[in-house]
C-alpha cells in the first residue's frame, strides 16, 4: 500500500514538473520572440533615424534694409515671404523676431528700439510689431506724389553737398523746399496743387 502511494506521488510530481517545464519553455519562447521584435525595431531606427535638424531654407536672405524709402516695398515683401516660407528653418518666435531686427541697418534698428525693449520686458517676441512700425513710417499714401513733385521741381530729400561758392540764400532756398515737402513725406493731408505751385514758384 505504501509503495502504491509512493508511485502515485512520483507520477503526480513528474506530471507537475513536466507541466511547469512546458510553461517555462513557452515563456522563454515568447521572450525570445519579443527580443527579436525589439532588435528588429532598433535596427530599423538606426537605419532610418528620425530627423532632428531644422528644415533647410528655401529662399535667400533679403538684403538688409538700409532705410531708403524707395527700397521699402521690395524689402517688406521679401522679408514677409521669407518668414512665411522659411519660418520653421529660422526658429521659434524669438529667433524670427531677431531675424527681422538684424535684417535692418543700424539707423533703422534705432527706429524700432521701442519694440525691441517691449519684447525684452514682456518676453513676447512678435516680429509683426517691427514690421507694423516700419510700415507706419514708410508706407506713406503721399509717397508716389512726392516722387512726382521731386521730378517736376528738381527737389531732393537727400542731403546735398554744398560747394564753396554756394551762396547762403541758395542754401536757404533748398532748405525751404525740403520743408515744403515735409508734410507730404510724413503722410499728412496736403494741398497738392498748392504744393506744386509753391515749389515751382520757389524754383523760378
């Protein structure tokens, strides 16, 4: 009787051990498959790493704006196109803000210094504050008319070089001509007919 019980216990243990071994083999096989899958994934990632670089620029950098009024429209269109297309390549809003600022000549940078100071103080860098400020200065509704007057009268808004034999009255007349056009150049309301007549008379 005792021998039968012993044999039965041995048989049960063998069965239990066999079942345990089968389960372990199954788990080992599953782990091996998982390892193979992970290795394949790692190999694929190494072969095709995700791009962490910024996209390349598509457009050239605009020419730095010197402050000359006749170049404003071209520069404004170029800088806006650059920001619209290559904004991600330039960087975040701060990088784009300073990109616009550094695309200005030093004398123009001085004009938008309030916008630079405000951005530094608030931490909000919006390049449109610079572009809008320059537009208020250079996008003058009287600009084309000023050009016509300059052509008709020989007026020039740039500083003229005076020669040693130039008389004081001539210099005064040139200064008066410049002042006559100041209202037009600032965008204020102006009587165009009166302006032309006045400038022609002053030239006679």
